[in-house]
C-alpha cells in the first residue's frame, strides 16, 4: 500500500479506536484507573501510569510520523532522554557531539552515575565515516552515540548515515535528539538510527503550553525495556498533556513550513546586516553542513543563530526586540530570542563541551510576518540599514 502523506496523517489522525460515539476530536480520558470486566485478568487499559487511550492516540500518531511501529511519550523531553541514556550501565561510555542541549549535558555529566560522557567532533566526516567517532570507539566501552543535528544552539550538521555506519561497526547504538527538526522535516530512523527522541515541548506541540517528550524505535527489545521502565518509574505523559500534544500536532506541517520560510528570509537578511558577524542556518549557502542537511532532511527548520560583535551587544539586541519574547524553548507559534550561554546552557557543568559563545543569539521563528520580525531585529541591532522591500524578500526566498 502506498504510504499516506504525513499531511493527511496529521489532519485525519486522532480518533480513538473503538470510540462508540466517533468523536472527531480525540476524547480526553482524564482518569487514573479503568474498571475491569474480570478480577483475574486485565482489559486493554487498567491504570494510566501504564497506558491511557488519549496517550495511546498521541503515541500512535508520533510513531507513524517517525516510521516506527510504536512510540512512547514522557512527561518532558528530559524524562525521555534520561530514560534512553540509562540504557548505558555503569562502566559504559556515551559518546556525543560537541554542541548539545544544556540539560542533556547536565544529566550526562552530573546524574548518569558511573557512565563517562565524552564529546567528539561528529560533524566532520570523511569517505562516509566519522573519524573522531571511530577513534573514540576504538577505546572500547561505548554503548551509545548521541547526536543532535542540527545541534542546539550552534546548528552544526552531522551526517546520520556516516555516524550510523561508524557506530554500528563497533556495536554502539545511535540515538538522535531530533527536537530541532521534528519528524516533519527529518526522520532519523530512515537513515539507520536506532532511537529517535524529541522534546515535544518544542515544535511538536508548538504552542508553548505543554512539556512532553517522545521516543521512537524499531528495536522491539529496546522498546520493551523502555516501556517497562516507564511503567515502573511513572514518568509517562499525563492524559491532558497528551491531548494538548495531539491538538498541536494537527497543525505541525503548516506551522513548520510557514515558519521556516520566514526563518530563511530572516537568516538571509541577518547575513547582510552590519553588526552581525556570523549567521548559522542550515538553509544558507554559507552553512558548511548545508548539503549534508539537505540530503537527510526536508527543510532547514525554524532556528537561526547569529553572533554579534560582543556579549554586551548580544544582550542589548535580545532586550531591545519587541516582537521576540526573551525566553528559553523554541518551536512555538510566537518567535523567541535567547542567549544560550546565559539561558538554556547556563547549567552545563565544567568539563562538558565548550559552552556556546556569550554573543551567540538564538532565534526561534514563529508565525509572525517576516517583514515585522526583520524590522524589529533591525531596530534592535541599531545603526539603521535600508530594509528590503517585500518584493526583494519574496524573490530572495524563492531562490531556494
Ligand atoms: C528542550 C530540549 C530538550 C529538553 O526537553 P524538555 O521538554 O524541556 O525536558 C532536549 N533536547 C533539546 C534539543 C531541547 O531543545
């Protein structure tokens, strides 16, 4: 059977199996427990810590988007990441990139006892292999390789096939944190990755009203291990949060498509703007990972990072913008701006990967008009330059 287009899946999915009333919006099963028809065996649902119909509807939609048989949702992205990283046992090693979400680094270096986390340059590849990863794997003991591509916040790109080829040859599992792209743009399992996970707090839910995490894998044994541990620990996504996530997911495609068009316009404009010393966006011709990214993802995403001529001017830009909220998180309908060095990555312990530069500003582009966002950034950056006309920005966008 031909694969149904994800746009159709998102628009039509969500009805619960065996709903006698055929509700068009998935019912919210806000219940802790379910009455059983017998006292010596369980029906399909018995207790929400284990399973819940609303959560199951969100999970089956997410699994379909990722191309996995099943998915698990968690109370937050960090709950999902912690669960997966604990596949590594004391004495094992986790190898990860040099640019990684701050909370993930904190967990790796402070809370994963007995496991050594080592940061290697995953972004550099040669002949379809990853030499820095191969060298680290040669030391033995590596259970997991953790990748963010594009990474948060520097937006470095890593070739997933090269990492998988190198890691699998040494018997290590590859885990991708795909929060920055969502499965709308990138489906890591299609490139050989073993586990795809996300903070669904970001683009997947898309409205900044829920914290959630998701894990998808085609590895049955791994799925069973994670699912049993989630039931034992009780960190699954609550029903109402699952319902909000389902509601956000319905518009995932249109949100991402629209916001990334704007992100490209903003990135191109920033590149030409005095006072901006570097722009990182995987859709720009100047991005060193552009071709690799285009080969494994369907779009460059909604995050744009840039540097100014110093920490003080970066702070001023953030505080002067009117149409960007100064806030952590990203992927919502309204745009936000942050300095990862002081915000999302402030908790990175010493000894972890080098922190983001203090003048690196990260934008999350939402659904406002490109023209309004550019005008706002222009005013915040100071020293006026001529704004591109609407015709100029539109023709610039269509070159891609
Ligand atoms: C936000 C984020 C997380 C953590 O997710 P929470 O839902 O905040 O727990 C993990 N990875 C990346 C890349 C993130 O941006």
